[in-house]
C-alpha cells in the first residue's frame, strides 16, 4: 500500500491514491490539478519508508480539486456573568474537496 503524509493548511494528512479528503481552501476551480510538495513521509510497498528532514526531497502529491465547499457552522458564545451581556457568533470555514491522483518520488511515479 502506497501512502504519503502531507502538510497543507497547518494540518497533516495521511493520504493514499484515489482517496478523497477535505482540506483547507486552496485556490482553484473544480477539475484543476495541484501539486503538494510538502511531503513529510513517503511509503512505497516493498521498500523502507522515507522520512523527511523536514520534507522528503523531490516528492510530491498530485491532487485534483473536486469542489469548494463550506464546513458546518461552529457556534461560539461569550457570556459576561451577572451583566446581562452576551455575544453569539458563528463561523463556517471554506474547504476544498480534493482527490489524490498520484504520489511521486522524484523520478519514480506511483499511480495513474
């Protein structure tokens, strides 16, 4: 099983080819292909895993943007006790739904 651990949007994800994941918003239209070069670990079946220090040199993960969407609303409430003062706010984060097309390691390529 080939997989990679990538970093995007200050978060880390374990991804495999063909997997669909939600990540922080990346600029682009649905159907656009992007390359994520922040690969922290790369594992190819039958070989030792490659660990980056901090990144694996020459490795990249090619993704296709499926759609842009917004996450569920997160509500916050700030209450000042005994003052009859409160504030209620909501926030919806923009997300990109991406499909992992290919995991590459320099000259080696794994996937479609």
